[in-house]
C-alpha cells in the first residue's frame, strides 16, 4: 500500500474522521496533515502541520517533496472557489483521491478536467475509502508498468542504458557494471536533475535494512563514476549532505 498519505484541505472534523478510518485500515501508512503546497522543479512541495493528533503522535512542521514515482497518496478536499493552483494539482500524475462536498465543486474542477479521479464524498465509510485507495494504488502501479515498458532504453548523450539487456555503453563501448551499479545508474538516469537522498537510494536498491547503511551508496557511486566518467563527462553530481543526482550538465570535472 502507499507508504505516505497526505490530507489536504480538510477541516478538523473531517480530518479526524479520515485519520480514524486510515488508522483502522492502513495503519502501516504514515499520515500527514498538509498546511500548504507549492510546486518547485516539477515536484510538489507540501508543508505539513505540526498540530498534534492522538492517532498521529507528535509531528513537526516540515517541507516534503513528492514526485510522481514515489509511493505516496494525496487525499484532497477541494475548496468551493475555482483555483488554478488546485487545477495544477489535479493535472499532476501523483496518485490522489478527490473529496467533494457539493456539486458546484464538481462543476468548477472536475467537469473541465480530462483526467480520471477516484472521488469520495464526506462523510465516507470504511469500505468506500478502502476500495478507492486500493483502486488508486492499482492505477498507480499500472502507470508505472507502462512507463517502465516504454523506457527499456535510456539515452543520454553518448551514454546508453538498455535496462532489458542489462547493457551499458558509452561512446559505443561496453561498460562492465555490477548489478547494483547498473540499478543505481538506472534510477539516477531515469530522472535527470532530481536529487535522490542516500536513504532513498538505499531503500529502493538495497531495501530498508541493508547492514551497510548509507555508506554503501557512497561506495557504489564512487565505483560507478570510475567506470563512466572521465575528464569529458560528469554524469553524477554530489549534493552535499543530501545525496546524488544525474547531472543535466554532463561536461566537467568529477565531483567526488
């Protein structure tokens, strides 16, 4: 199921109702209340509320970046007045459920939008909410499978990554990589410019409890750089104290 679930635009009473349902049915998911949201570099940045809730425990106010390929769900209660900001949110590919309180909201937001949504009405119940979330998860997995099928070959300048044949070439010369090195390169190159934290890479490539910790990521990045970078290329950039990204500016000295 979804790792994180964000509630946006609800009042205290509806938040309390939804949190209770989510706790009963999806207690393995982290639930956050959203104070505000904005877009930055095509990623959705949500600012979470710090108010305590008996079922959520102590929370701190923080900014969390959400991209389309992460295991996160938005449950959005749309305001009565049409908003371009919310319309942009609806047009994003991030998995979401939409809450409607009256038909005018449907006319303002949904009727003109070409995307399909899972819609709930408040107060919802256990069965309806569970089914909607499971459908959203299924649709999200289906989209990811389609994207992965269409991205078997990743081309970036003179670097070619064939993810189906596990073959990497640079200037038409084969580069011998280990399985983990190739997985690391594939993740980074699939989203050029996006910063991946060491924890995120460790979770996605080595799984949560790998004994080597985040130092394992640094070791594999160094090995990968030795194989695909020289004075001409700087594919992987270090973001200090955070992690790594696939550099959109390829040419330059190595950044260890």
